[in-house]
């Protein structure tokens, strides 16, 4: 049977099998989608094995492999030169194993009706997910980005790579009065350190976006709702990026009209 999967370390928290399984069942497609634990040391061997498996349609990639996986796949779209990280690997029509990134589109989808051009965004984190988010922000014309990163040199390099104006600060720094705050780090995720941020400097029009989805109601989102700020939870990006990957794996568009049912399934 044809199958795709999600790989990462850790992987027990993932909701991707629920999402893809829901769509496969809804469309009557005879295929499977599973979660596979892969450590950094196992990444090369993993791709070597899967490349030889004719039933394997590809994989989604989560922490900590989004950058390292680029070394094991073809990159005809030059994702390395643009975003610098991949979250999806698929077998193209020629049978070649190709990497791409659907995180940027998944991140942007719930912001599509928001005018952030010329605005100020805060991005917390500097890993593979942050790369996709910074790429998306650069494409919508964000005015400035404050990047919260542990490594200031890496952070400055990221802003420069995406042609973004702004600054790099430590996680303990106070927030500027930004239009958008995005948690692109694993902080606040189940099993990870908490993320505590003072949102008082934000204007009432600000949007707080947390890509963490386990738990769905993070401390950051709770704090934003106490202030009646607009919020976007991690399922928005997760479902959006999964939809683009699903088409690449199974050559069919997922039934997005049933997103309401899917969210209920993911939160019960």
C-alpha cells in the first residue's frame, strides 16, 4: 500500500497522521500516513531506505531535521538558496526524491486578508520554521522584524539572508509595540520549556500567532486572549502546510471545506 509519513525527534506529539488520515478516508484513497521517529544520526540511512521503497510517497519533516534534510534530497526549486529549510519530501513524476517547503504558504494563509506591509513583526526562534516564516514576511513587504534568538550572529544572518530590516534580541528582551508576534520556536510545546512573554507593549490591533499545536492553547495565546488581542493557533499553519504536502504525496486536493470537522477531530 502507498504511504507517506512525518519524521522528527521527538515525534509522539504530531497530529499529522490524524490530518492526512482524515483526508485519505474522506476521499476514499487507499493509502496510509504514519509517524516515524528518526534521530539526527539516522537521517541519512532513513532516506537511503525510503528511496528504494516503491510504496513510499514522501514525508513531512519536523524538528530538528528541516535544514539537515536538504543534504539528502534533490533541490530543483533552490529551496536551499531561498528558505534554507524543507518540511516536505516527495517523489516527483520522474521518480526523483525532491525537497520543498510548504510551511511558508501554510503560515501565510490565515494572514492573507491582513495588511502587514510596512508593519513590524516579532519572530521568536531561528530554526527551520522561522526561516519559512521570515521568507513569507519578506514576500508580503513587512517593514521591520525583531528576531528573538539565542545566537545573535545566526539571527543577524537570517535577517540579511531574507533582505529584512530589523534587529536581533535575546529571548528576555521586552517586546516592541509590534503589529504581529509569532512564536516560531518549540518553547511552550509539551515537553519543552515554557514561553512567557509580556504582551503589554503591544497595541490593541496586534495579532499573536503561535505555531505550537501541542498544546493548542499555549500560555502565549492565553495571555493574548486576556488582552483581547487577535490570535492564530498552531492548527492553522499545520493544516495549511499539510494540505499542500497532501497534494504532492497523493495527487489529490484535500477537502478543505471540511476543515471544521477536522479541527474538532484534532481538539477532542
